[in-house]
């Protein structure tokens, strides 16, 4: 498992492995997010995803400025092995 010092090295690896739209300019603009306000937290967390699988994930903290009730801090989870986004079981 790799340790990330900053969001930019995480995004580079994400784009190489996944190549998704999560960090694209249009997606960030839609949610009112900025790369400069995103942080990849130092510790990983073990979660149960929405498919009842246990995974170890990186946690991405971001500030969503376009949230209906005002700016809101949100957290996204990315699998440590595949870097794909994971949704927590509610």
C-alpha cells in the first residue's frame, strides 16, 4: 500500500489506474470543488462497501462549495489496491 504525501500524486496514480472523470475539470466545477482544497488523509480505513465486501480505503477530504445548504466538507473513499471509488454501506 502506497502512502501519499499530497493530492496531486494520488490523482496521477488514479488517472493511470482508473482514468475516470472524478477529478476532471467539469466534475470539480459542478460540485464547486478545487484541487487546492482537497486532502488525502494519512491513515487508511477498513470499511464495508455497498456490496457487503470489506475493503481498505484511502480517504479523500474535499470542500463542496455548491452544496444546497452552503459549503460542506465531504469524504470519498478509494480502494487502496484498485483506486476505484467505493461507496459505504448505509
